[in-house]
C-alpha cells in the first residue's frame, strides 16, 4: 500500500534524514558571509545598527539552511519548485507573512457587472505566453507599499493597450495609489482591489509611469492628464476553465491569490502550495499557462522586482484553483 504523506510530514522526514545520512550540507559561516555580501550589494540594504545587521545576518543564514534542505527534496523529485536567495532572505517567516497579509482582497457582488464565462464548445489552446507577443511590460517592484492591486491592474491595462491599440505603454501605479482611493474600495499602501482601479480608470483615465512615477508611499492625487482610458471592465466567472479561456481570448488577466511563506524563497519550478487557501491577499497578473512533466501551470507576473522568482515571475499549479486563483479574476475593456 502506498502511503500518501502531506508536504509538512515530508519536510519533517527530510530534516531528520539530513541529520542522519548527511544528505543536506550545513551552511558554513564563510558561505553565508559570501552570499550575504552579494545579497547586500544586490538589494542595497543597510541596517540602523550593527546589532540589527548581526540579527539580520543570523536570519539570513537560517534561511540559507532552509533553502539548502528544501533543494535536496527538489533534487530528489519530492517537491516541484526550487528555492534560492531572494530579496526577502533577511526576513523571518513571520515578517514575510506580515508583508503579504496586510490586506485581504475580496470582490463585492455586483449583479449588473459583465461576467466572462467559459464556452464549453471552444477548443482551448495547449499553451500561451503573452510575453511572446509584446503584451507584458518589464517586472516592477511595489516595495514596502501594499500596492499589489495597482500593479496587477496596470499589467492588465498595459496588455489591452498593446493587444488592441498597438501601444506599448508603461502605466502609473502611483496614479492609482494616490487617486483611486476609498470611494473605489482602495486604501493606497494598505491594499485595494483591481476592479476598483479599473473603475477609476474608466472615469478618469490613467497617466504614464514617466508622468507619474512610483514612490511606494501614499500621497495626494496629482494626476494632470491621461494616456489611456477604458470603457468598462469584466469579471471572470470563478472557475479555471473560464480563466483559461479569458487568458487566451483577452490577454493578461488580473487575479488575486492567497500568498503564503512558500513564496518567500521561490526561484523556479511549479509551486504546489498545500498551505494556501482560497482567500486572496495578493494581486498578481496571469500572463499565460503551459505544462511540464505532466503538470499544468499558470505563468504569473508578480510585483516584487526581478530579484525574486524567475526574474519576477512564478509558475503556479493549474486545474486545482490553487490559492484561489480563479476567485477574483478580471480585466478591462476598451
């Protein structure tokens, strides 16, 4: 009889196996110091005191060991994604969870809103990646501002500008943070909703990144003009078949996911996160989907910069509504 073990039990067994058969390398001080210096140079981080710097180094070294232990499982084919040093490597698990759990995303029911539903008779594409069609701009970084909702929204807006108008626009998240505020269901650096961002752009348009640069702080609305407008926006029915067809027919789609600490050190592979729920707390952008090794996955653009994930992207297991990815998908219409 094959006994199916959950991921936590597998990880626990792996830790003990590392102790007894030395399959995991202990991270030395020299190696930790070498990687720490690279990390500091890459992130340009500094700390307020030598004591704080020493504490952060200790956390960094603990995370390196966690990464090493996890990647033994990856090499053995037990887990499906690889860990590495990211911009969050000096944070504890608890600190990272505070970062992603600052605001819960929830869609307000609106029976009058347009809904995109899957057509069961439509032949679906095996894979698509809108990066290959010039519909996705460079990876951006939200910083310490919980403005993921604004980055998800601009990603969908930029995709429609490219695909329907042939315009390669880079749009302003700060415009949304400052201007698409409480009356749109948004709270700037304390979180917001992609639909609220779309509603603001429908009424007021949106400025370019150059005209309204990102500061990662809340401020007064300074919008003076618009480079892009929309006529409406559409919610996708809450199932992955509808989301898949929307990605094929429309382009990049805004979605919310439940982000957990499994994302903290992710650098490649297909994320299968057994700890996440269907309650979104983080806005991201689906730019395509594909399959590998018999596993279907979504291709997702994040807003944590390119010193995280696969140069700012990650792959999430598909056809399981993993982390609630189909719960609140939407897109703008021109």
